[in-house]
């Protein structure tokens, strides 16, 4: 007796939903423009004999399924961020539409309305994107409640292993449960991670996999080939997946790409500098900042009045910062401290609560009552929209640090100065003032190496709920 796998059933279910939304998109596009189509709108109109375009519509159904399958849209990859899945939807719909257009011209079908074609493309992108977002939310809900979780083992209890464990813990929707580490050079009581233990050495791999019911293993260290091949062979025999963190990933810039030369797989460390041509990013920053400035102008005026009523002093605070390529500029902020607050900073140095060259304390006596509210919800940062319009800053990028603080740091800062500093960034959505300086620098470098418009858009969207919660700001 042949059993149909669960993945096949899910894939079939996804295809049925896509076909339904494809039909709905075509139906709505024709209904909106029914005065120009030469057939009557009915529930089963694509198959109606009086519909001269029924072959076009049926062909569109098949191309949609083909390209969606080619773009892996009939499975839910938990590691894939939502924006990338939506981008796959856009590419799939556009490619299928181009094939349909080519088919119309090859077969020489006359009179197919262009407005119906464009409307259908629009509805397809909207429907496919929305239902996949809802699907992700549903899957994340199930996974966070224990459905289809994976037990994983991390080989290597070093910096990379701990960084991977921390990233996994911050993403419960991945459904990954870390059972423990394997390491030949660390004792079981030396693990700094809470609730995660070093279970043994690499030689204990098979026994621990069987005992702990491991589904996947992450290899974060690179021993000699004999040890690595033995791990792969054992994992293959046990039927578990092996994932390898590329060696030196934290040191290289750019992206990784995989291709083959013959049957040999090649992993390329690409050193492409995305920020060399910043024209597109600059245009996006300028237009969106200009729009935000006019939308938020009433908020600017209200905050300015409340600052003047709260304490004497100027409305704005100008802080000298290093910008792109080390150019100095005055970063604008709404004043959240008493007048001449910089003169009293030396008396507070010993109370600094963050590491590295940054100076911050949660209960800074120089902060005004209204200033505490401004800082909690990052309203003091709003004037930096003007810095973005002027070209000193970007909406998303590494956070600009005060000059006296940045000059105390080492050469890691030079990489951050290759690009325009940002109002928000990975530091903002992952902890704000609660994160360590070393992690802030690491995230900034990762952002620079992996920048894309989709990454900027995703960070901007995630900034909104973080700011509204007011967590980690002081």
C-alpha cells in the first residue's frame, strides 16, 4: 500500500488555494472592466464557450502553478523572512504573466484587454502575498505551541556556536529546540548559555543523537577532514540533516553564493560592496523623509512647544557625529536633558551602564521629565529626518556615535564609516540600549555586508512596534 506523504498533501492544498485566488483575480479584473470584454461574467466564465479568451485564462492557471513551484512557494521555509517570500511571489507572477503575454502574441489572440491583464497581475500579487502572510502567522502559532518542532545539536561551543544559539532563541517561530552542544575542548560546566549544556565530545555524537532524538545538527567549527567526514557519515546513517556554518563567515564581507563546476559544489565568498552605488538608496531616503516630514510636522510643533514649557533651554540639541567617510556633521535631536547637560557628564562616568565607548545610564539625573518620555518612544530622534533630507544620514544604517566616544574605539569603526549612518537599524529592532557595544558593531557590519532594499524595508517595518513598546530606550 502506497502512502501519500504529508508534504505532498500540503503542497496539493497550497496549489488548490493558489488556483482559487488565480480564479478570483481574473474574475475581479474582468468584473471591473466588464464593459470592454466580449463575454458575460459568470461563476464558471473561464470555461464558457462564449469566452474567446478561455484558453489564455486556462494557460495562466498552469503557468502560475509552474512558476510558483519553481520559486519554492509550495512549502513554508521557516528560516526565510516574509519579505523574501513576497519577493518570490512578485517574481513568479511577473514571469508567468510574461509567458502568457508571449503566448497571446504567438497564437495571435486578438483583442485581449491590457487593463484586464494589468489588473489580474495586481490582484495575483496581493492575494498570493496576503494568504502567505496569514499562512506564516498560522504556522508560527502552531510551531510556538510545540507543533512539528526540531531537536537540534550544535557542534562547537565557541563564539560562533553561542551566537547561533542566541539567534535561534530569539526566533521561536523556527521551531528549533537546542538540546545542547558537543565540544572536544570545553567541559560541561563551562557553558555560559542558560538551559543549554555541553553534552559531551564529538566522539559521543551517535550516542547523544539516539538518546536525545536529534533531528538536525549544526556544525559551527571546522576540524580536520577526517572528523568532519565521520560526522557526515554517521549523520547520514542516522537519517538526520546536517547544516554547516561557513568557515570565516564573521570575517568576510559580502554574500555567499553556491554554484557547481561540473559535479563539484562551490561556495563563493562574494566581496561585492553594495554601498558603492548609493544613488537608489539616497533617492528612496530623500523622498520618504520628505513625505514623513510633512506628515509629522504637527508632531514637531507640539513637541517643540512642550519642550519650551517643560524646562528653559533650546528646542534642539546638536551633537557632532562622524558620517559617511568620516565627514563630521551636526545630528539633530529634540532636547531631552537640562540645558548645558554636557558639562556634567564627567561626574557621571563611573555610573556608565553599557560596555564599550558608549556612555548611557538608565536614571540619568540630567534628563528632564518630558525628556524621559521623548526618549522612551524615540521622539527625540525625529529631527534626524532633516539630517536625512540634507544627506547627512540615511533612514536605515549604522547608528552614528558621538565623536568623543567613537575616537576611543578601534579600527572596527572604519567599516561602519563606509556608509551613511541611520536613524534606525538592526541595533534598534534587536534591543536598542540593552545590547552590548560589540554586538552593535557586529550587527552593523552584517548590515553593510548584506544590504538590500528589502532589508531596509523590513527594518523600517520592524522599527514601528519596537518604538511603540518603548523597550530598551533610555
